[in-house]
């Protein structure tokens, strides 16, 4: 018996180590009242989501609210997969689409802090295909129909332009600009390609606006993903795993769900709610492809993304490790459109918001149609995920569902209800 017990010690030690690691990655919890939130008003969020799920508006959702560094609300609702009727779970894996952008932007700024890039450098220095770009200018032809004329770009696309979506690059799956139509006609998403080939495809297309002049949502962050590869000499995933994902403990965050054991945790939309835009539908991340889309290709969980958001709200640190300097993070979450970049016809940050380096940034308390604080920052994903960080309230919120057509109204209602649940001021560092 003694020999048998002795033989179990290595295995037991391994299990205990795993448990300790899992515990270390968990954020502390608190009752809502302990962090200045009303439990009764938070229950309104639960009831709202339950009602909408019962009505069949969305299949399911997961919400986490963290204030003063503690999880005050973490609930799951509805179904993980409306086909199988499997219940939603808190460790569900979601396609986060454009919530990949803040992660890629942090990767770029890590290289910036290492002195390996400058933000005023032309992207063509690292990806030569972006030299001598052309801009599409719309005019009326003799037949009265719009036509596209190409003119030379007046300045090169800089790394800063890519980070703040003022590069002139666009997306083709929404909007009616002729350059957007050119993206659709070029079938930029067809086939199995890597980041290098995708960058070459985008570089062959005209820009929608002169670089540095106009905010237009775009594949810019995908080009930044290729920049990370060129500068680091590693794939985007490898760089992010080594510098962000693994150190933060984001074990379920990647570009695909390659592990078959995790497939059952993947959240799914309704069958009739899979269209994101022209020619783009909700993908199947179980199928591993070459492309690692820094702008929209990642999957993650609420708890994984909470690790990332905690690092952000902590000024660049988590568990004693520094990922970004506090001044760098403050720079990223400042408005970088104030120097002359104007909103384009599809300005997603909305009224009251500027845009920093990877995030929409609130400029003032009013103007926007939802509550918030000057300096709060946010972004969301096309399938329905959304997060925001409010440093003044010492709070961040992460919401996840898979419902492309409902993504915008749910973000707005959630913000209204979360701010309505605040009872007391946030704790500060001196409290």
C-alpha cells in the first residue's frame, strides 16, 4: 500500500499544480454591493436576456462585469447551440471577430516599445507592395452613372494610419462606395491564403480615401498582423502566444479551434442569422486555415478576454508582469483622430467618440446615445461580442453572443443597464 501511494505522488502533484494554475487565473469575486453596484438592477439584465431568449431573439449569451478588480456579475443564459439545445456555458468559445483588433494592436505596440518600429513609418518599408498606392475617386460618367478614377496617394500609409483606420484601406462587405465594390469583385477572401498573400491582395486594390484623412473601418488591422510577422520573424499566432496569450493565461484564445475536445464548447448562432455582410457569413473555426486574421479571426472566452481587459485597466500589468508601459496604454486610448482625421460615411465609433490605436475612445460625457465616462474605450465583434473599459468607474464589461443582426442594439441596451446599476463611486487607488 505504501508503495502504491508513493507511486501516486507525481500524478497528484501534477493535478494540484493544474488546480493551482487554474485558481491563479481566476479573478476575485465580490457581491455587487461590495463594489458599488445594485444587485436588484443587475437582475434586470438577467431578466432582459432571459425574456429575449424565450422570445427567440437570440440563442444565448454570457456577461461579465468587473469593478474594483472583482467580478460582481458573471452569468450565462440560453443555449450554446440552438440546433442541439445544449445550454450556454460560462466557458463557451465565441468567434470574437473584430475584438481581435485590440489584441493585434497591443502586439504592434509591444514592438513599438522595443524600438523595432515607429508609428510614422510607411507600411511600405515593411510590406513593399504598399508603395505607390492609388486612391479611388468617384465621379459621374457621361452616361450619368458613377465611375471610379484612380489618382496617386498624396502621402504613404503609416503604421499609425493602420492602427487608427485612417489608411484609406476599407472593407468591402458593407457600404456602397465603388472601392468597396472593387473589394467584393476581387474576391479578397477566396481560397486558402496566409497573411503575406492577403496583404498582397489588399495592396493591389485602390484606397477609398487619401491616407491620413478619413476614418474608415477596414482590413488595416489585418495588415498590422502581417507587420508583426515581418518585424518579429514569427507567425502572428506564435508572437501573440509568446507575448500576450500564454503569459496572460488566455488558453482558449486562438485563430481556430483546432482541439477537437473543445468543439463542443463553440457557441453557434441561429441558422438564419449567419450573414455578416456582402459575401461574408459566420465562419467555422473548427476548420483550420492558413490565414491568421489580426483584424477579425480570433476565438475566445469571456474569462480569457477578462484577463486581457484586466491587463488594460491595470495600466498594462497583470499578476506582477508588465505587458505595456502605462504611458503607452494611455497613448493608445487617446483620441488619434483629433489632428485632422474626419469621420467617413460609415463612422462606427459613433457620436461622442474618437478613435485611438485599436479602440473607440469616448471624448465627453454627453453626445453619445449611451452613458459612459470621458476616456472609456471599447470595441466589438461582428457576431455579437462586445467589451468596454471605463477607467473612471474602475470597471470593464464583456458581453458575448453569436447573433450578427442583433449586435448593435444589444451593446446599447447593455451599456444603459450597467450604468443604471451603479450605486456608488468606484474605489480609487488611494481608498
